[in-house]
């Protein structure tokens, strides 16, 4: 692969309400677009920027708008430095530019930007590379890129319960068939960064949700009841505080229905969790194979895969090593658009079900959060199931639709660039 042309574009999509986590909140999400051409073919990639998720310190230091400007600048830089360079595969290209982009990100922000921030910026570049690679090599289905270990014919969607999600909505989703819930904890209720207040808020929230779902049944979990996936986003500061919350979950009979507990500590807080009776998952702290190895040594028994947030190229390396070590993998969302959801579904469909689940899972919360979700489904060319499950047919596994160009995003490239080679 030799890239001869690179262009970028973006658009901002508003959210229905402020999206609260990590003690802060997002109000919109930037959709970034990358076009890469080699003179004969081109690939179009799409990404969703989540500055708060990828580096909360950048978000706090610069705010939502400036943080998004920084991330988009990294996307532009990555596309530019790929030009006139030759690579054998998309993975070769991405792993070659990560160090350069990390150095650039730290230079323009003046901070020690987390690698996840850079990976988030590289997602549309990575997707464009894979689409171009598929066209050049006449690849017709996702199996030729990532085969995985299984084929799930049904995926349970994992909706996101944010700090602001009303309990009536949680109950409605459960009664409509939702069997696994991702629950954001780590709130800062009085905006004073008091860890004790956070802990009390988390306890109350977990109990409130559990009480609301106490009588709901489902055939898709081992317990026969909806299960929980808590996401702390690194907000817990000590092992003792975490143990107090885990003990509370045990006392309230919530722990027995908890299949995952993600990122209890900040990534630099390397506390061992292997002796705590809960399946802990690494997300933001896992940027690379080396990080995955370290988290496994710290007792983490699951890895959150985000091809839509850390690039497909990096994700495949992580999944391969984690599965070899007997560590669970699953695909989480970044409130991505419908096109990116299809990429996430293709990876999730090829992963073994989580312990406690009878079917595969994929997090999907775009419909909950985007103002224009229905319109995004139309111009992305994807069908919005709007249900609690994705039923996957033989056509899903054999289709090449994932590599097709979406006119809406191509139009954005043309609108925001004076000249586009190959078009």
C-alpha cells in the first residue's frame, strides 16, 4: 500500500442530554472522516471523537471544544504523514505512525497526553486503510480481516445507564428485553471531588437499579435475570474504597448478577485486583499488547475491545493475546454512529460470550444519545434494529457491505476540501 492522497473532514452531532461520566459531561460528539487514496482505489474511514473518555485531563484542561480541535488535528496529522509512504498492511501503517502522533499530540497540547487519546484520533485513519486494503485485495467479507473464535448468531445490545438516565427508562428497557446493562458509576454529585460522596452515590445508584429490575426475567443469562456491567472510568482512588463498594454489592445480592466491573482505578494506579471476587475489565488502561499483559498480571480477567475507539489494528492484537491467555473479551461502544456500530458488531460477533451470558454482546447506545440518530442511520446506509438484540444472518457474515463507501461522508470530504484526487 502506498498512499498518494489524504483528506479529512468532520461534523458535530448534538446529544439529547449531557452525557455524564468521569465526573464531567459531553454535550456533542465530533464525527471525523478520512479519505486515503493510492491512485487507483480509495478508502473512506469514519471516527467519533470522545475527548472526555480518552483523556479526562485534556478535557478538564482545555474544555470540550478545544479538546476536540486537538484530537482532530492529530487525525489530520496522521493522514498527512502517511502520504508517500509504503506499507504492507494497515496494521503496519498504524503501528508505524502511533509514536509520531503521540509525540505530536504532546507537543501541541503541552501535556502528557494518554495514548488512548491518540488511538481515538486514529480510528478513521485506520478504517480508511482497511477499506482501501479490502478494495485492493478484493476482500469480500470481514472474515478475511478478522475471523475470531466463534460466530454468534445473536448479540445482546448493552445500553448505557449514565448518571442522568431515569430509573423508569432502565425498567422500560429491561421489560423490552434488555438483559445486560452498563452502569456508569464514579459520580461527583456536588462537584467537589469528594470520594466519600462518590461512594455513597454509587451505592444508592446500584441499589436503585437493582430494586427496579428485581422481578425481571430473561432466558439469555445464566442467572435468568438481567446482569450488570459497572464502569467506574478510573474514579476509585484506593483498594479500600473499592472493597467497600464490592462488599455493598455482595450484601445487596447485586454482585452475583455482576458480570463485569470496568476500570475501577486510574491507569497509573496499579493496584492488584485478582483476589477480589469480581471480574474486572481493562479499557482506557489498555493501549497496547504490553498494557494488556500488565493488566492481566494485575488480576484483570477481561479486556474491553474498542475497534471503534482504539483502531481495529490495535484491537486485533489485543484480542489475540487476551484469548490466548484465557481472558474474556467483549466490544464496548463509544456512542458511535451507525456505520461504526457495524464494524463493532463484526468484531463482537466473532468473540466468545461473556461468563454469565448465554449469547454474545455488543454495547450500543447511539440511539439513546444522538439527537439525529434516525437520520444518521439513513445516510450511513445501515438499518437501526432499535431492539434489545441483533439477529445475525449468514448474509451478515459473508457480506462485503462493510467496505462500501457511504455517500454522506464522501460528501463531507468534498465540501471541506478544495480538491480531492480521484474524485
